[in-house]
């Protein structure tokens, strides 16, 4: 009676754990479904605060005709742009979206039509949109390891030997037989020693295999997610899902028996008593390490299928993310991209990362030279144009009311700094940055769209005007290969280059001792300056401000500097 009572308690406990786990899972599913509904039309604020994982794995491994270089990426704060766009549920999606933003298309290969059809369908069908996100959420993230970092190593290396693990298992079986039929004490001692050796070596071996085990885990979840996507019979991604089915079918041999892998790395683990017991069995017998080597060989044979599977799932996740992004912005447009030369036009362009941006419009037949006061909006305008151009050729979405332009290779030279590691001064960094744009423009390929903020600010006035005017003249004289937007404080450049560039400006007005800006692009060169006024507005000594203003006026009248 007592034994039956104890067994009943144990059974009740196991049932309670199972039911609680089941209820928690249902609660999580309801919570996530609500989050998906609430997040559609809202910025991904909860995601921006997360610690940034390295999402560049797919980008680094993929073939690319052209990609946004690191200088341009950093100048435009594209990591923050990425965070604003990303609603991805999987590591594959995060890495694919990063790849999209780094690799603008430079011609129309038909993928934008496919993308627009998918986005239109997702915007209309909330039920399928949420169901797809739930399926992708079950795949989840791969943690600190990128699958693209370790697939090449798996392809390059060979699986480890199971000889030692198998010999230890044989020793354990023999020790049990020795205990049972011959010498219990000796057999028990050998068994304890075998267990101890396996326990000591288990964590050391498993630690070295951790990235590979995590990769295996993620591949298994990709397969499970792929099977779930196939069951959705989604019309939106019908062709992609058919390709997923083919990949999963080829990987069946890899997933067979994968439950042997431990909870932390396997495809199933639920934290139930069976998993806890199995963790100890794995530790003492190394059966998961034996299975790992077997799976390693099978995965090595099907690496192309894994790459294709993660790429397709990443694409689907990215498209859904773009749909969520479009719903979250107050206004966007689908760009009109031309494969021949034409005007570069933006109407009511807004900077994606600003809360209350002032829209600006323009149509450029040739390069723009933008003059104006400090803090008047020149740099923000350049960044707005560059970011919209990149988004037009990547996610086919612009934060403006109209975008019309040819396909461009986008470069910037803006937020530069000294490079202490190379011993380069600011000026050296600057001229190297400009040289890369000149070299790209000289290349007889897709036209270049470049944005330069304060040309050659790192040197003296005389040489700056001379050198920067010739660099900008070169860009202007090769307008079939490069369109240049440059911002400057130097009025002299506007005078020298007015025949080669359209000159525009931003300016501010002094009101009640403070400088105010409307941040609107205006035709013609700037006629006002405000650097000295800004000194006064933040509390500089009146003597400094007044005497500086007097010096400036004397220079404008006589062309000489005197204290």
C-alpha cells in the first residue's frame, strides 16, 4: 500500500509538471500572438535595446556584385537603420536582412516584383502573417554562434573518432557482467572508474564542440520549422516552401535519432523528468558525443541543402519584417528605379531615424553643392538621401512620398576620424576616403552616387579650396558615371563651382539671441553665417563674441585678419 501510494505521488508530480509545462506553452503562444498583432504598425522598440548579435555571417559568406562598404555603413548609422527595420524572429532572418541592406541591387532582376506581390499579400492577411511569424519564432535564434561561421569548418574538417567512447561503453558493459557473475567488488570499482573518467572528459569535449552542437541544434530547428511552414500551405511563399520541402527531405538522415543530443543543443528538450535523467545518461555514457560524430558526417554531405534551407527561411523572415516595417512608418513609397540615366528625385524625403523630421524635396540633373550655417540640416539632408537610396535598392521601400532614380552604387565620406591604429591623421583618412570614391567612379560600371560632408575639412583654407574644387570638378565632369552631393561651409566653393553644380543652402535666423532653423532646402548659396552667433546662444563671454564678430567683418571688408 505504501509503495503504491509513493508511486501515485510520483506519477501525480510528473503529471503536474507536464500539465504546468503545457499550460505555460499555451500562455506563451497566446502572448506571442498578441505581440505579433500589437507590433504590426509599431516601431520594434523592445528589440532595439537588445545586445546586438553579430548578424554579418551570411553577408560575409555570400557572393556579391556590389556592397555598401564599412565607411558608408558607419557614416549613415546603418546598424541603427537595421534595428529600426528588423522584426525578424530567426537568426537566418536577421542575417539575411543584414545582407539585403549591405548589398543593394544595381539592376532589375525581377526580385522586386516578387517582393511586392508577397508584401501586398502579407498586408492583407493578418491571420497568415501571424501564423508565419509563430512558425518562425519556434525556430528562434542561434545565440552567439552564426551557422555561417561553422558550416565551412564542418565542410573542411572531418568528424572525430568514436573509438574511445565505444571502448568505454564496452568497458562499462564488461564491468556490469563482472559484477553480476564473477567479482562484484572488482566490477563495481571498474564501473565507477569508467563513470568518473567519462564525467571528467565529458564537459571538456562538449565545451570544445559547443559551437558545432549549437549549429546542429539550429539546423534541426530549421528543419522542424521548414516542416511546419510546409504544413501552412502558404500561397504567399508557395515556390519558396516547395524548395524548403526538398531541402528538409535531403536532411532526414541527419535528423534521425537527434533526440539523443542533450536538451541544450537538441531539437526537442522540454525540461521534463525524462530529459533530466537523459542528461545524466549522456554524461556517463557519451552517447550524445557518439551521435554527434555520426550526425557530423551526414551534415557534411548535405551542407548545400543546409545553406539553401537557411537562406530561404531567412528570406521569408526578412520579407515579413519589411511588411511590419512598412506598417510602422507614417508614410512610405515604392521606389521607381531606372536602368538608364535619369533625374535623381525625392519628394518629401524624411530621415528614418528622426522622430519629427522636416521633409525636403528636390530633382537633381547634376550634382548638388550645399552650403549653409552650422547645425542647419546639411548633414541630415545628405544622410536622408543616402539612406533612402540604399533602402530603395534593398528593401524597395523609401521614407518619402516619391522616389525616382537610376540604380546607383552608393558611397559616403562624412563621419570620419583619425585612425590611430594605422597612424593616419584626420586629413590622411579623409583623402583616402575620397580616393576610394574617385576610383569607383573611374570604374566603367554602374553609376556612383556619392555624398561628401565638408570636403577636406582637415587641412588649411587655401589648399582645401584648391584641392576640393578640383575633386568636385572631376565628379561634375564625369556625370555619366557619378552624381555627387557635397556639403561645405566654404562660400568660395560655391563661387568656383556654380557652373558645375546646382548650389543650394540651409540657413537659420537669429531671434531673441537664439538661432532657429527651418531645415528646408533652398536654392542658391547661403548668405548668412551663424557660427559666432551660436557662441553667444550657449553663453560665451560677450567680449569674445563681439570681438570675433568685428574680426569677421574686417576680413569681409579688407581680406585681412587682424586682432
